[in-house]
């Protein structure tokens, strides 16, 4: 699906919305057929006939058998009438015959084309060979269950594709990337209209215009903790501004595939980044993290958490991060990450994002870590330096520094220690690309005091 964000006031013609089919990732597959036997094409490995050692014709045959079996079961259940005393009834002759037939079939295993010693192991490209592991009867039942699951999943994806594709946000029309759990009456619309200040969602442009005429919000709720040039940061407490934070999470879910929490926002603090002009503060992106009090409560409630896990949880400086699509590739993502590390420095902590990171999150963080570390090494004039010293100076966690250096091929484990290999070519390359001053966080403009956990008594 083509991802785009278009400014509504642009005089350019809108892009045509062409839905390109996604090719199957299984090598050698042409995307034809579907494991369910009901659809002509597929785009995922779990629905690929080749992955399951089947042909499209095999899948259609399994589908026909499954439909026939379902119809037979429905007819049989209809013939029972009152089911309250069904278990006490004696078996009918046809039922006894069928049970005997099943018992006989289950005693005979399917013949495998390979010996046990040479059996193919499951891989990312193919399912393991199931022949010879069980009876043909049970294997057919398993194949029918796979077919039924693949059908249900494909129908759910088709339903998701019919959900809202566009949002109107400020002066931009943005195409969504994923499905967000908006109420059904909104999710079925082609376009959702969202107030860019209070994030309330509406059904039509007329309703949005009436709302904007009455909406008094011009910035996120909460405390403004940073302002320089035209960039602001607001700290929004999920407990105090619950509806706003829920709407923010619903908006974020349109562009994040891994975000699962939408309504339980009370434990989180949201740091919303905006650009301001004469009309108000326009959202650029945000990041969230668990509040100190929520972290302490969670650790106190879970006594099984190890000391290492407690240390990691207390030093997480980011749970979720998003830059809105129309603001991407402008350096704002780096500013969000940098701001989270500056808050950790004020707390006298070595920060790190919650793991595991999404694919896009890993790319963003690895880019940030690389630039910070290369610039640090370019400015370092000494001969000997330790990773611990780098961590204390930059605020980046030891594990993140090591993983970045390993990715760049700059670290070697020698005699029980990690040795940094100074690669002048990389340092020179990154030192030539300095971050513009307008895209740097100035710590002197941060006006923020970290919250302290409440003490009992």
C-alpha cells in the first residue's frame, strides 16, 4: 500500500490510490492459491500452499471436504432434536460404524517419503514434513484446521482493509498504515476527521468545522517543559488527561503496527512535541514512558522480578515513539530521542528504550546512537577510553553502545574486555554531517523537575 500525506491546500493533483498486491515471501512461490482454498491469491507465508508442501488444487480439495463435513455435521445436529439427554442416548449403528472406521484409520500412519534420520527440519521457507508423524485421518483434520484458520485470518484482513484509510489532520490529508480500534461507526468510514489540537475524532468535515469554531484548545494539556525557536515539548500525565492520551494512542495506532495499549494510559507520561505559529501548537510527534510512581508500584507488586530486571525497568526512558508521517524526514525523530536522553541525564540515570524495539524503532535508534558515538569519538582527544566512560558522557546504556559498535564493526572482545577499534573512515564520514542547530535539543531550555515516588507514611 502506498503511504502518503498530502497537504489539502496544495494545487497539485491528488495521487491515485492504487493497491499493489504484496508478493509472497516464500522463495519460488508466485502468490497464487491460498491455504484456505477459498481465495485465489495470498501474500503471507502462513497462507502459502508451497510453504505447507501443498498445491493450490490440494487446498481447494481440502476446502471442499471441510465444507461438506460442516454441512454433514449441521444435518446430524438438526436430526438430534432435543440435545439435553444426548449423552445418555445409545450410539446409533451409523455412529458405531463411523467410530470403528476412525479407530482403524488412526492406527495406520501416513507413509513418509523420507526416513526419520533425513526428515526435513522446519525452516523459515518451508513447513516441516508431517508425513509419517501421524495417521492420515489426523493429518487431514490438522490440514482442515489450518485451512479454517487461514480463511478466518484472510477475512479479518479483508475487513481491516475496509476500515478508515484516510484522516484529515489540520491542513493535511494522511493515509493510514494500519488499523486503529476506533468505534465501529468511525472505523467503517473512508476518512476520519481529527482536531489537531484536542485530538477529538469526527465523522465529517462539517462537524470538524463546527468543532474548530468552538474548540478553545491550542496546545496539548499539561506542562510546557521546553521552548526554543518554534519547538515546544509538553509533559502530559495519562492519569490527569486520560481522554486526550487515549485519542493520542488511537492516532498513533494508525502508524504503529506494534502498539497494543490504547486505553490503559494512566501509568504513562506523554511528551508531546509541537511546532507553534500564530494559530497554535501543531503536533509533530510524541514519546511516552512509564511514570516513576507506576514503575515503583509495578516492582512492589511483582516480587519475582530479578534485580537486573528491576534496574532495567527503572532506567527505561521511552516506551513508545512516533513522528507523524507528514513530519517525517525532517530530523524530528532524532529530537524526540535526544529529548528522552536529556530527561534521563537530569534524573542522573543512564537511559535506554524498552526492548524489543520494532524494526523502524531499531533503525531510528541505531542511527541516533551511531551519530552520537561518532561525534563523541571525533571530539575525543585522549588515547585510552572505556565504554563505561562513553556511557557516562553520552547517557547511552552500555549494551546499546556495544551493540552499535558491533554493528559498525568497531568492537573486539580481547582478553575478557571489549576493545574499541577506532575507524577513522567512519568517524570522518559522520563528523562531516553535523546535525543542524535547529534540530538539536538545547538542555538549557529544559525546565523540568523529575517526579519522586511517594513515600509511605
